[in-house]
C-alpha cells in the first residue's frame, strides 16, 4: 500500500511538470496565430479560423482513437510520439507563407495532440483518488493559467523580433516534454485490462448519457475558444499593439491564482457538478453579450475578467464530471471521446467565429458576433440543465458518487 501511495504521489508531481511544459509550449504560439496571419499578413479571419478549427477537430475529434490506442499500448509511447508530432507542427508554422502550409501545420499539430492528450487525461484518473480528483484538477488549471500568461508574454516578446523564434521556441518546449516523458514516465497501463481497440470505443458509444453530455459541451467550447481567436484580435485592435494580448492572459492567471482553487473548494461543498458548470457558463455568456457594447480597452478587460471568472467556476466542474463518469475498463477511450465536444465546438467556434468577425467587420455590425455567442451560451445552459439527473433547481446537494 505504501508503494502504491508513493507511486501516486510521484505520478502527480510528474503530471505537474509535464503540464507546465505543454502549457508553455502551446501558449507561446497559439494566441499569436490570429495576430500574425490576420492582423500582420492581412489574411481573412475565416481562413485562419478554418486552420485553427481543423487543428481542434483533428486533435479532439480523433481523440477516441488515441485513447483506444493508449488503452491497448500504454501511455508512454503515445505521449512521446504525440509530443514530437506537435513539435513538428509548431516548427513548420515558421514556414507558413501560404494558407495550405498553415492548415497542414495545424493538422500535424492536432494529430500530435490526438495521441498525447487522452492518455495524459487518463493518467490523472490513475494517479488520483476520487475524493481528491477535483482539487487536483483545479490545481492543474491554476498551473494552466500561470503557464498561459508566461507563454503568451514570452511569445509576444519573441514576436517583436521574429515569428520564427516564436515557433521554434514552442517546438523546443514540446521536444523537452517528449524527452521527460520518455525518460521519467514508467510504462503505465491505463485501463484495468488490455482490450481490442473496437471494444473500448464500443463501450463509450454505448454510454448514451455520456455521449449526450459530451456533445452538449460543444456549445461551451464555442465560447471558450474565442480567447484564441476573436478576443486577442479585439484586444490588439483597441490597444494598438500585440503585447496587450499578454496582459489578457496575465489577467487570466491573476484570477486563477487567487480564485480558482478557493472557488472550487467552496463550491464543491455546496453545489453539484452540473450546477457549477451551468452557473459558470452563465457568467461566460453574460460577458460575451456585454462585449458587444465595448469600445474601449479598460471595459473590455473588465468583461474578459468576468469571462475568466465564469470559466474558473465551470472548467474544474466540467473536467471532474467527465473523469468521474469514465469507466475504468476503458479510461483512455472515455477520455478520448470526452474531447469530441471540444472538437465540434472548437471547429464551429474558430470557423464560425472567424466568419462572424469578417462579416461584422465588413458590414459595420461589430456587435453581431458577440450576440450570436450569447445565444449559443444560453441554449447550451438550457441543454445542460435538462440533462441534470433530476432537473432540480440550480442549487443542489452534491451528486452521489461524484465526490
């Protein structure tokens, strides 16, 4: 029992190290893609949104295959291969002077994420006990926020010299993450027994309640991905310089470091996971609607802070809910499929958001994209409320079996 406890503790430390490298590598380059290609090179936002959406669709839409492969072959080979593919995708962004190169780079990056993301999520389940899982996920999300601001600040600083440096730094961080996984991560098995790929996929797809929840979360992610597309463009437009995007992520980090973990601890004792998710999404939706009225930088940052506050309430509940519903017999497959909502929502959010941004810019109706996002958020809230086990009022006792 002592050795198992020790292994869990070491595993959690490794996950925090691995997560910091991944978040740094991702946020060095991703928030700057829309600025580089839309604002810098003058490409259509819908085109850049298509490239980003295809990355999201490739990574999350095929995640069930990556998860099933991890159930069959273990976590380490999938994670290492995926990290190296991600590094190759980010490095090739430096060469993107044609739309097809940008799209190809994003797809390669997405294939890498398809391989490494599901087993990394499944390792969280393996290394944490149910009663501590929500708090550990909240801790990782605090780390995500700190890493995102550091990555965005580093990326915006490098962008002042050359976009090539941004891409190469991101690729180097993922190579370092691959090396750490290859040398430090034991050859862990994710599921309680090895099984054919089709068996794990069939088990997930037969779980209708899980499938319905995952698909509903597409609406949540349509709002969430705008911190990578429309919000950076709007911040840069109102501020007049790209460094302000780093300020946006600094605000996210400040809110996460001060409020995310205490908010998760306070809310988990009083409300169900569904209730926390719906309430957080409601705050995010309100912020998106109010952005339609903003014409100055300071009010925009106030609303971005409100959006991040809602995300700080919703995101730990969303991830904990999904991990709690995963069947131990097919953890990788469940966590792979749980990303389908992010795949559909990410594609719709990037492609639709880019199209709406272009349309609003061309017609002079700049508020229109944000009002559409508000409507999507409202419909998603209603769908999530309907799926609650008993559809009781928003304030509930914790759901049995989820804490």
